[in-house]
C-alpha cells in the first residue's frame, strides 16, 4: 500500500514548513489499560457473563487477555523505550478481595511489584480502583444497584490506601460511570445485566456516592502539610453537535445530552471532590430529534460515509478541542486519560494520533491546562462485548504466542513523547491530505506520501 502511494510523491507540491507544536514542560505522556482487558487469568462478574451466548461478538472469552499479569515487566520496559513517562492501569478488586473481607496478600505483593516496576522505569502511576469489573460476591449482592456495594467499595479503598499509597501518584476512583450504568443496568448487555431505569438510577447514585466517599477516605488518610494526593475519576466525555443547523429540537437535545452525558456526575459528586478533570474522549455525536414525541437519536457516522473507526465510532478530532474547552469551566488541571482508535490498518491510528494531538495542542494554546495525555491503549487487549476484534494498541499482540510488536503508530507516538512536540515531518506527512486526497504514512521510521 505504501509503495503505490509513493509514486505520487513528485506531484505533491506543498513546500511549507511547520514549526514544532511544542507541549508544555513536564507534560505527561502515557498509555492506558485496565486489569481485566490485559492481565489474563481473572475471575470476576465479566468472566461469568462473557460465557453467555451472543454476549461477545467474536464469541471469545477474555481468558489470557494479553498475559500482562506475567509480562508486565516486558510491557513497562517497552513503555519506557517508547519514551512514555506515565501509565494508567487499574487494580482488580476481585483479585485483592476475592471473598468479602478476605484480603489476598499475594495479590497485594503482585500489584506492589507492578507499581514498583513502573517506578523503576521512571513512569508516573495513575491508578484506577474500579474499571467496570466486580468481584463475584459483589455481583451476587446486586452490584452497584445496592447501597451495600458502596460500603464494601469504601473498605476496599481504605485497604488500597494502606497498602499502596507510597506507589500511587494519581488516584482514579471509578471509570466512566455513565457507560457502566448504561450498559450494565439501563440496557443490560453487560454484567450484572440488571435491566431497567430504576436500577440504572440507583447504580448511578451509588457510583457517585462511592466516588465522593473514596475521595474523602484518600484525603483523610494521606493529606499532610507538605503533600496532598491527587484524586479524580475518568469521565467518558463526548462532544454533541446538532445534526441539522437551526433546528431548535436538535439544539435542545444537544443541551440535554451534554448535561446528562458530560456534567451530571460532577453535579452529583460536587466540585470539591475532584482535584483534576480526567477525560476519556472517544465520541462525537450528531444529534437528531425529529419531533417532540420521538426520542432523539445519534446519527451513525458510518452510514453517512463519514470517517469512522473499525467499530463505527466517528473520527472527528475537532470534538476533543471542543470537549477540552468545555471542561475548562471547572478550573482544574486536566488529564486526557483515554483517547484512541480501533484500527486494524495502522495508518488510521497514525493519522488519528496526529490529528487529535494537534487539537490538544491548540486547546493548550487557548489556555486550557491540559497536563497529560494517555493513548488507549499500550497493547491490544480484550474489548468487552467486541472481544478481540478491535485493535487499539500501539503495540500489536499475537494472542497465540503473546509476542509484542511495536506498530509504526507506536514509534510515531514515541517520537512525539520523546520530543514533547509534534515536529514538521509528522505534520507534513501525516497532518494533511495531499492534493489527490491521499494520506501519507510512517513505515519503519520513514515517512511516505
Ligand atoms: C473504556 C475502555 C475501553 C475503551 C475502548 C473506554 O470507554 O474505558 O475499557 O476498552 O473505551 O472501547
């Protein structure tokens, strides 16, 4: 594919030079993952759920995932080699407390070794306490639809603070509460599959309480005159646009989507329980509301021929700029805790990285205090109901041999992290369409058009 394109190089006439897009000193560059999606060998509510017919599209089960549980040293060495200075991961509650109140000290040792390995490699740790999966005993008691789970979660948080706080730089309480609640409770196609608006409402309320309480526990235990912990959560933040210009109904539905999708968790938890804004950015929605009686809907990008990822999520870099400008209203430092693309053709990921980071750079220029960026994800992994079909990794994983191979996009991202900047060649070759509407790509460290 690269060869075909290079024949047209001579026709590409633009000779402009791009100044480097220099990111602020101390900017954190990393990648994100979650325990269940990469570790392998877990046993929790998802392990039981995924066995059900039709629940995972490629009929896979998580199983060994990327075998990160035993290969973490190799993965972190690679992250360091790729010039990353921060990493986001989650602790698996079901490993640490597989039975209610029974703490598994072997797993504590394991996770301490994992965090120490990051330290050794000079990588800052962003540790998430809950990334969608629950211990089976939590699921059996009704999971997040029950208040009891909040109390259990708080006990677990206390335990984590007591056992790991020396190794944690940034704390994340929960991941994407609205996605969790929508899929696990409202629609019910994730575990515990407790379908219905009442369960969804209760689960959301309980997740908000869990965040608030966890925030207080961590601060109460760790605040000192010299240092205070940094605590936040990862919010799935979407950009909503009207499908039709000048349609009041579309406009009102955008406002409502924005309120529920982006702001509600902050409203429920209160501004004083966030030390930073943690933003996961994937979704750009065009919202259409046909009339008062019909529910609004998100128009499919793929059906309309707009660029989309392998799983149909619209690729729209400007959305991250708008989302960043919007969350700046909270006046807090901002970390982009997830942003990535499911792409089996690596070229898509290369252009994705450049185009989204360009927008992040411009948001910083507009005065938005973005302090770090985490690409999702370091390696390929298990992608919930999509199984092993989507390839998000900067690093390819062969799921038979567990061999890691850095993709060209991984090298490109490494170059950006190392320079703390996007440089001329990257912008020149990957940042524009040619006059033929073609795109350049990077192969083996060389660029082609
Ligand atoms: C989740 C990840 C997931 C990613 C890509 C995010 O919403 O936090 O667990 O793998 O999206 O689908």
